[in-house]
C-alpha cells in the first residue's frame, strides 16, 4: 500500500497502515522549528517519511487580466504593508506575526449600495481558469505515490470578506438581491474551480466556510440551509459529477454540530477541524463516524500551547484509537501552530502519530 492508497483508504474508513501528519506553522514558530531541524526535513528529523502522504500544489488561477488598482475601492488611507487578495481585492492589514491568518481585513464592497455596483466590480474570470502545470504535477505526485490535495477557496467567508460581516448579514436578512447575486457569483467561481481541479485528477478538494463560533452557529440552521447549503451542494455536485470518487474535505471551525447532517447530505467526505474546545471528538465520531471522516481534533488553544508533551501524546493516541484501525481520522492540529506552542509539544504530536502507526 503506497502513501496515496494509504491516505485514501483511511479517509474511506477501509483500513490503513500509517497515520498521516499534517500541519501549518505560523511564521515565528517556523523560524524556531527550522533552527531545531538544522537543515533537515521533518520527515528526516523524525525518521517518519510515511507520515507525509499528500502533496499540495498550487491551484488554478483565473484568466489573465489587466492589473487592478484595488486601493481605489477603499475610502480610508491604508497602512503601510497592506496587501490585497490578488483575485478579489480584499485588503489585509498585517498583524504582528506576519501570517495571513492574523490580519485585519478591509472590505471593498462595503460602501456599495446598488446591484449595478456589484456587477461592475472587476471580478476574476474563472470560467476560463488556468491550470498551469497542475495536471502534470498531479501525475508526477501519483507516480511518486502521493495523494494530491488542492483547495477551491470559500463562498461565505469570501462574501463577507468583500462586503463586511455586518453588511452581508443585513443584506441576507433583508432578502436583498445583492446578497443572492454575490453568493451566486462566488458559488459559480467555486464550481469552475472544483471542476477544473477534478478534471486535473486531484484526489482531495479542500473547501469550507467558518459558520460557527465556539458557542454555536453564526446563523440559524434554517438560515444556513436557505442561503449557503444549496451553493455548497452545487459546488460539490460539479466535482462529483466529473469524478464520483473525488474526496471533499470541508473546513468549518467552531460548534457546528447542527450542520453536520447537512454536510453529509450534500457529499462532504471529511470534516475538519473538529475543534476540541467546543466539540467532543468521541461523541461526534460515535454519531457520524460511519458516514463521515474527520481531520484535526488536536486543540491549538488548549492542548498544544498549554499541555505537556505527555498530554499531547495522550490526546493523539486517544483520538486515533477512537477512530480505530479502519481509519476515519487524519489526526492533526485544529489550526496552524501559533507562536506560543512549545516545540516539544509539536514534536510530541508527530512522534505520537508515528508511535500509533508502529503498532498497526
């Protein structure tokens, strides 16, 4: 069983040999970790090359267009260091750690008051999206024995990133045509991207939208089903019509318990990150584990920054054992590794995955 087959068998709950490791590092943590590695890769450092079972090539790009002056869509003076989303023009004011996760977002459509303004915005052209060397990269990765994962982006998060959370929510509550138009436009883009990725042969399509807080949903279940579920379903259907076996990995932080049955219904295969600060993995797995696989489950607000290496090891081994030898859990941190996480705790995570695999 090569690494690609191991990964896909795990997420299909058909058994596996090696527990995959996945993670993202904040810039300052990466600096500390790179010093510890001293030029070695993580796989070399832990002698666990089987842990890395996926490749993450760049996704597709919209058709080429004339450069856009995004600053013209903002009324305020933008601080030095502000960057813009290349496709949609959302402004990001940098935070202290230099990570794209920790920026203050500004919203180019926030002041728009007519549907015509929305329609005239310089939207990217994903109908004629460019895949570059993606098909070749996928083929090469498969020949090397790796699964390939690529993301489509978001729909809801992109909508409020463009419009602002407050304005977007108000538009939806008022049943404003601008809300439906914007969500349909972004869903169309996601469909074009998911179709291109599937035709290129990727194994896993990453998508998602944060629709939960740690106390509960951002909106009612009924509201979600009215506004967002049909658009997600359309994106997934586009991909699975091309290849029914493509894996859909859906991300949503927070306490999103009520929506899990809806995601299963529309074709989600993996749910991440099962944030342990507000969801009990054992209970979630007991209720949905026969129909859904999971990724995540290791707390980046609790266990990783504030536990001991022994706590990390215990949590990893417990969660892997809950899922069992059939699989169904890609055990990894629920978010990127923040600056305050001790490197020893991160090391304990990788070692625990390796330890579980060793007794398989």
